[in-house]
C-alpha cells in the first residue's frame, strides 16, 4: 500500500491556541493553494478566540482531475484526501474536552469537504462550503445514507452564478443532498465571476462563526481586507 502523502504533512495551527479557543475551524484550501491561503482568510475574518487547523495537500492538490470527472479518475488520490480529513477530524472530535468544530473549504477544498460530509456525516458544529460541491459526473438521487441524519447541522454555502470551474447546478444539487439528510442549508449566489472569497462572504463567515461560538458582535477588531484569489 502506498503512503498517503497528505498525511506526511502536519496541519498548521493558526489563530488562538486550541486549549483557549471558543471555536475551531478546520480550513481546507483549494487546488494550487496552501495553508497560507486559509491564513489570509482567517486574518480577514479577524475573529479572536478561533483556532484554525489547516491541512496541506501534497503538491497543492487533493485529487488530480475535475471534481466532475468519474470518481475512478480521481483515485487513489480522492480516497487519500478523504482519509486525511477523516484522520484529522477524528482526532479533534475524539477529544473529551475541546471547542466546537466547524469545517470550511474553498474550491477543491469545498468539494472534498462536501464529499466527506455526505459520506461520513460527522458530529460537527457547522460547515461552510465556498464554491464547491460533491464529486462525480452525475447528480445523486436522495440521501447518500439513511442511517444517520444531519438534523443538527447548519451548512452555509457560497458560489458564483457563473464560476469557471464549479457549475451552479452542482452546488444546488449538493444543497439538496444535505437537505435530504436533514441539514439546514443557506446558499448565497453572487453575480461575481471571479473565483475567490469576496468581502461579502468573509463578513458572512465572520457572523456565522461568531454565532456558532457564541461570541459577541464586538469580537472583531478590524474590517474586511481586499479579497484574495
């Protein structure tokens, strides 16, 4: 069995120390990115009391092909990427004491987390998926699993109406898949064709994390910064 190259790199800890945090965000970057991308997002969110755990994809890619390609074309990389997320989050969620956990993914990271959430249905405090959806060439009928529901999960989704890589139809289908499992889902669609995390979604992410963590509105020190790519 080949080594999972993603697991050879320890995730980066950023923000508040885990033992002092009110909330932990597991932030998964996109293709051709690194944890530094998520650090920039964390700085723009500017919310004290949040610990960020940021995994790094080997060669800056979680899987080689488009997320719309047949699943076999993204193997074994996809299974390795899912194993990486599962390993990291199992370790965090398995602690007796610790802050609530929210997952946040952008682009390829959002696709990977969508697939993970639908397959594993973990006990998370929340999920934010920016410009991504579940993998595979075809839309799925109904719930992936009827054994466990997501009735307690609030999912926040963002995407562009005409993104170059992520069709709106797949994001909407992913929203339907989460809802079929009982999750509460809110989707914001932007008329912004640029493939990035814009200032409006940063503000919405800040409000979402503040709500999940139970932080007061005064817990951010500065405003938004220019949007990154």
